[in-house]
C-alpha cells in the first residue's frame, strides 16, 4: 500500500519567507537563487557527456537577477519578443547564446531580431520567405507543428491542429524550396509540444517527427525538442525524471539524427518552468475571513493580477500558513482583492487555520507568476526579493506606491 500524500506541502525556508515579508511587506515574490542554480545544474548533469545545449525560456520568469544566475550556470536562452532580446543584451548575454522564437512577427520584428545577431526560429512559410528577403544567405531554424501536442491545460498545448504554432509537416517540401530560393541555411529544426508535461518520454513522438524529416536538411546542426517539463505542484507528486529525458528523448533523437546522416548534430532543449517554478513563492497577507452558510472566504492582499495561473488554467498552487504552521487544517476559498469573482488562489482548499493578519505562502509560483502579472485594477506589481545562495535577501523590485502608479499611468498627460 502506498502512503497517502501529505495534505499540505511544506514551504521552502519558512523563516526566511516570514522575515522577508515583515521587512519588505506583502504581496511579495520571493525567489531563491540557489534553487534556480540547482535546477540548471540538475539539467546539465542529467544530459552530461551528450552533444546537448540547454536554453532557458525566459518567458517563464525574466527577473534580471535570476537571468544572471542562469547565464552564469552556462545556459543559453529562448527569447520570444524584442523586449526579451533587449533585456538579454542589456545583461551582456551574447547573441550566440540566444534563439529567437518568433510567432506572428512583423517584418520590423524580424529585421530587429536578425540585427541582434540571434538565430531566428520561424514558424510560418511566408515569414521564412520574408526573412529570406531581409537576410538572404542567413542561417535559420524552422519550427514545425508535428501534430503532437501535450500539456497541463488546453491553453498551453502548442502542437496539434488547434495550435497556431509551427509549420505543418506537410509543408516541409514547400519551406525547403523557399529556403533554397533565398539561400537560407536551415541549421535547426524545432518543435514545442506544450507545457507542464509530467513524463518527458511523452516528448519523444514529437521529436521523432523531426528526426524523420532531418535527412532532407543538409545544413542541419541541431534539433530542438522544446521545453515543457512539468514540476510537482501537488503534495506528494514526483519530480520529473530527467534520466528519462536523457534516454527516452535526447539519446533517441541523437541516434535518429546519426541514422539520418547527421552524426555531429546536437539536441537542444528549452525548458522554462522546470528552471524557476519551485524557486518562487508569493507571500500574501490574509485580511478578511468571511464565513457564509456554505464556506469561508479568506481574502488576501494579492490576486489574479499577481498570479494568474489558478484563474486562467485552474492551476494548483500549494498554500501554507507561515504564521500558524501547526494549526489544524480547515477548508477555505482563498481569494484576492481584485474586483472579479474569478479572482482566487484555491477553492475549498485545506490549509492550516487562517487568522486575520496571517502570512500565507503560495508555493511554486516562480514560473509564469511575476512574468504574467499586471496592474489590473490599478494595483502595483508585487515587489520582488531574491534570496541569494548565502541567505541574503535583496529587494530587486520595490513596490510602487499608489501615487507613483497613478503618475506612471498619467505619463505625459501629467496632473491637471
Ligand atoms: N519553448 C517554447 C517555444 C515555448 O512556447 C515555451 C512555453 C517554452 C519553451 C517553455 O515551456 P515550459 O518549459 O515552461 O513548459 N503560462 C503557462 C505556460 C505557457 C507556456 C508557453 N510556452 C503556465 O503558466 O502554465
């Protein structure tokens, strides 16, 4: 008989979280740099000895202090917007470490990305044509939709017929013709099946679809099998098995490429969530406890403007009461201060008894937390603290006051 999962997940470094919240106020994102570095090393070690390049998809979390740590660990980057490219350049990341994965890109965006020196990853035949006009003779990577999708929610499935991404596989011949006409050298083939995949072996079928066409690309230097590695959000869930990524996806892809006439080709992977999800905690304060005939609503000083995942994807984030860790478990609807009923962190979730003023930790919020935050309802973005590997907390983004936020909105309009 297997043991039942623990009802609540223990928060990482609860004392540091409490101290940071008291010192810097809430709502507060706390990122542990040591965890980010540890995840980078786990990936590099798991794939060690193979011709592999690991890129970090910075859409998951672009907090500069963490990007510096990721760069320092030797990873490259997958960027998706001119803003991300500019940030990487400002951090001194060389363009040779950057893949630019464009979608619905304008000519101006393609020109700017090409001028940055990054390798472009294009996902539409006509955009390859446009890029050929902009940069004839350049190197390029092609993103395909292999027809195979995966992911934790339908919004994050990026392969298959409902996904807008990638060149359909039946267009391989056409895109080869376009590339040849502009002397584009197709050095990479790419796919990304989706996000939040629990078993990395599920990525093999999509990778195999690229291997099957690899023989037709004489200049091929790598196949990028995408990101998508899941993390254990729920108590008792197992961590992703990186040994399976190595054997079931990367080694098979390398073997397939060798058989297709590319014995020197590399495999690239580009996870986002895996690198940062577990390094981040959103610490909020409980301000109201509203019992109704049916349930108790626990109202916090944060909301879906600061962590959208529960609202957008029904995503599960473990909660832990930092102020009453040994309290009895009670069920709450944990909600925020945004004026919408969809503003919630969890429904009917058992958490250690909450009292007004308690600090509540929303765990595993490092990926797609702060990077998807907004100022909706004109509340400021949450402040951010990075806890350095030696335990020192650095406030890397202060919280704007209401007056500063209003001034930013007014911009050139100025107070009248
Ligand atoms: N590469 C490409 C081309 C991608 O589109 C993505 C994510 C990644 C890599 C990184 O995927 P990851 O390893 O993080 O699963 N906001 C959603 C996730 C959206 C993912 C979009 N693409 C969430 O909070 O679950």
